[in-house]
């Protein structure tokens, strides 16, 4: 089995931690490091959760770095505060000390160095905005050639975005939040030749986190990952609908056979009333788009992987 080198760049939301947990169960990947981008979180607790989760799963050999980039449009405060709650989960706090190293570099510096030092091109699993990636590209032109592909949870092509115009006045609601946080960074990445694999709202909208799924996780709580996942998802079931956004994206690395993929030419709108909108554009760039997934088999796959 070929081993794929991966760096996970996440932004500290519930599904980001569970994406990391899923990634660590995959035998076909080697995780070189984790970068926390301070978007859908507050950085300090999100970094803490990430390191404690790696400790819990026996992977304190994987370094963690805190990015210091900033976006244009902050995520809602109530979403970002969830990191504080997860950081206090009893299962993550059995030990007095955290063993997983926090590197002294910024996340963008670490990403640049890790890519340049890698023996072969690296897949970037990005489950938050692309700002840290854009900063690494700015730091050294050689970075682009060291990225095998970017697998990104972001965008909404043929469905409405999840940015609410009522809370984001001056926007038309067409954008997805990971793009909207920093549309300039997404636009910059779209100008590169890095292969892009996009997991947009078009597919994630069909894969909800259900009460039945959470109950099944709870019944598997003798397994560490299942307990963490059940606790995390229980926090967000009152938010009017929660989906496997980042976890669905991550699952493609382990079980691409569950997905169908199509090629589109796409573009990102960097400004204006629709800033952050991703569109199908005949003059855009070639993009692989995750189109559909076998939902039943995906649920089974996640439950199986988290029984560890």
C-alpha cells in the first residue's frame, strides 16, 4: 500500500477535531504535522484540544503549530467558543501534562518548512480557510512545487452558501464560510497550478449528523474516538442542522471508492456582494469536485474507524 504524506490544516471546529481523529486511523497516510488556523475557534483552546487529542490517541510524535494569520470576516463568536468546552472534556484531561509538542514557529512558518523538507510532495488536508496555505506560498515560491494536492472542505457551487445575510450585512448569502473568512486567500490559491480537490456544500448537504448516529457513537463509548465524537456532536445538535463537512472531506483520503468525482472549471469571487462565492466558470481553473458519496457505507466506515 502506498503511503501518502499529509499535513492537516484545520480551524478548530467540532468536525475539525474529529477529522484529525479519522485521519489518524488511516493506514495509507503518514501525518507530518497539524496546523491550527484561528478561524472557527479561539486559538489557545483549539491548539490545546488538538494536542490533547493526539496524546489520547498515542500520537504525540506529530507536531502541532499555531498559525497567526487573520481573515477578513470573523466566524460567529458562538461557534468559536465551542473550543473552550471541548478543551474541558474529562476524557482529554486525565493527564496533568500535554506531551504532544507545540512547535515554536508560527503555523505558516512550520507549514513552509515541513513542505520544503518533505522527501516528496505532500497532500494538504485543509478543513478550514486557505489563509495559512496562502501565507506559506507567499513565503517561498518553491512551496507550490512541494504540494501534491489540496483536499479542501470549502465552497458551494450549485447550492446556496451558509453565510447568513442577516448576520453578515452586505453579503448575498452565496458563499461558504471557509471561503468567506478570507476570500482573498482562496482566490490566491486558485491562481496556482496546485491540483485542487473540493468538497463543497453541494455534497455535504446530503450527509447530516443524525441523532441516531450520535446514539450509536454513544453505544461505542468504550472506544476513545467514539466517546470524543459522541460528546462533540452532542454539543451541536441544537444548531438547526449539523453535517459531516470536514469529516466527509477527510474520508476521501481513506475510502475514495465511496465517492464519485467530477471535473469542473471553477473560480472564486474575491470581493463585492458575493465575496467568497465559488462558481463554475468556463474561464476558471480545473478542479476535482466530490460529487456524491454512498451515505450508508460512509456512516458505516466512520463508525468502524472510530471504534478504536
